[in-house]
C-alpha cells in the first residue's frame, strides 16, 4: 500500500509554527516512504476565508520547500492532478459532502433535528490505535453519556470540520493522518464516521505540541509563533526546516545540523518523541548563523538579493560578478539576512550614507591633519596598478610608515570614507571589490569635506 498523507490547514491569516511543523513531518514521511503528500485547504468557514489568507499558507510552504504532489486540475471541482495544480479546496467539494451525508441518512446512521444533521455516535468506548501515542481508549464523558450524537451538517447547510475531514480523507485515500496531539480528542468521532461509511480508518499518529521555552502553550501572539516572522526576518529556510525537525523528532547520535536529504532518509514515525517540544529561539538563531556560514555563495546571493531590492537598492545596475564579490565579503558576518543591509549596502549606492557612529566621530575625523594623511593615501592608491587586497594593504602600510603614524590612522578614515561606517567587512577586500574608480571618488568626497 502506497503511503498517502495530507496537510489540511484552515486559512486563518497566518501559518502557526506548529502547523508548519505538522506539514513538514507529513512531507518527510511521504518522501521517506516514496508516498504522496496532499495539500488540502479547509476553507468551509466562508466568513473567515480570503485569498490573502490562503496565500499566506501557500507562500509559507513554498518558502520551506514543502512541495505538494497532488491537487485538482485547473478549473475542476475535484480529482487528482499531478504538479502545481493543487491544492484541494473544501469549498469546492460541496457536492461530495452532500452525497456522503445522504448516504448516512439513508442508512439510518444520521438524522435531522432543527434543520441540522446529527450523526449517531456509538455508545461504547472507542479504541484509538496511535503510531506515536500508543493505544488510547476514548470513554464517553458524563455529558456525552446523555447525548453522544454530534452535528455533521449545520442548519445553514454547511458541513462541520469532523465530517469534511473524514470524507476528504476517505475520498483522497489518505493512509496516515499525522497531526498535532491537540486533535487526539477528535479522533474517536472520526473513527466512528469511518466505520459508518464501512471503510477502515487511516493510521493515526499524533505528534507532540510545541511549547514556549517556559513550558506554556505557544499562542499566535507569542514570539516566533508565526512562520511569516521567519520569512520576513531573513532566516534561511533550510535552517528553519532543520530546527523544526528537531521539535519532536531526534536523529541518531544527537546530531543537530543535519542535511535535509539525510533527514528524509532517517525520518520515521516511531522516532517521534512523546514529550512536548520547547521552542528555543536562541538555538534557532545559532542554527541560522551556521547555515549562513556553510551555504554556498550562490545560495547566499539568492537569499540576499530580495532584501537588498526591498531596501530600494538598484541591484540591476550591477553585474552578477560584482554582486557576488561584494556579498562574499559579508557572508561570514550575517546572522539574519537583514544584516546584509548594514554590512553591504554601501556597495550598491552611488553616494556614501554615514551611520550615527560615523557622524558622531566627524569632529576628530574631519581635520586638516587627517586630510593630509588621506591625500597621501589617495595618491598611493591611485598609483597602485594591481588594486588587489594585498597590494592595497601594502600601499596603506607603506604610506603609514612614510608618514610615521600607525596604520590605524589611515584605516579608520578610509573605511568611513568608503562605507560610511566604522564596522564591516575586511577593509582591503572591500576596497578591491569597490574598485579603483569608486574608491578614489569616495576618498575625494571625504577630502573635500576636510578643512585645509
């Protein structure tokens, strides 16, 4: 039997990090087993749904790299279509739900009351075999003892979650339902509905919840609860994926940085831990830095370009070779992608923008004495026919020796003149990347601001 799993989020306007982890675990299990990963949008609540809310989910999954395998053909109400036609939308499957509720009514397994359709729930306990939690025996509560039946179609004609969830899993041939442990309380109803339709229920696996670092339940208002905060915050998606894998699952040998292809090869449901996972932002931030350090320059450039463009920098005015060389000098310094603006924006501006620290230091930097030193260095750079990091370093040190001063008295004003900041990438390498014309022009601009 080929494995078929699904992720079925409701479009509420954001994608919770717990939902993203659920999608990831389903995707990993599908890839590990060679099965199918289905995406289904549970959008029957028309009052809360919008295309913008759906886009948040789709954009988040694409950002994580969780490509789904199946969905309806373009313009069709239902039916599989391989590729990027998906996902399924419950709002387009009304005819299927109507047919299935009529089936239960005709069998006497459901009945109408006050305009709503109620399912005749079994009175005996329900055994839930769970691949992660273990066998769970669901007893009726005292309230349910009096009336265990529940609504499957509301009086307004809209089906409820329990019903559409089961019908879709049945229709789509879902073999394994991997979802958060908070859904375990719903599972007895779902198993009873499958039995009513005369088909075996899927295998269930309820994964532990994600808690805050202090052990409290993570709500949507808590730091890090929304996946979009990582998208907007400039995290490497592969770092977020790696970290989410460790929330409730553990690879062998207690490894933490694990390539995704290795995770796919190792991932299996019995390895999922029973205890709730605690979200540690510091650990994710550490992992993010490690991924930035180890990723290829091409990947780093791909992630950095949108951030630079969003800041209004005209990146199309620069050659790919120049962009790569510039970003190579800051790759080791970036902890989150917005940092690239602090360290690299000067490469892509026609005029230097000075930060607050540089402005505060102007009284001691813009002096007649400093002007003379910078003019000497400018002349040395102008005569450097090679203009590489090594030759520029040699020229600066030789100039300092000639002037009888420490090299720092030339390094600092040169950095300020060329970058607008006292911090950043290696001075000599950034000068090489900027090139002779830009460096001399920026030194000239600083000299012009200095008193004679």
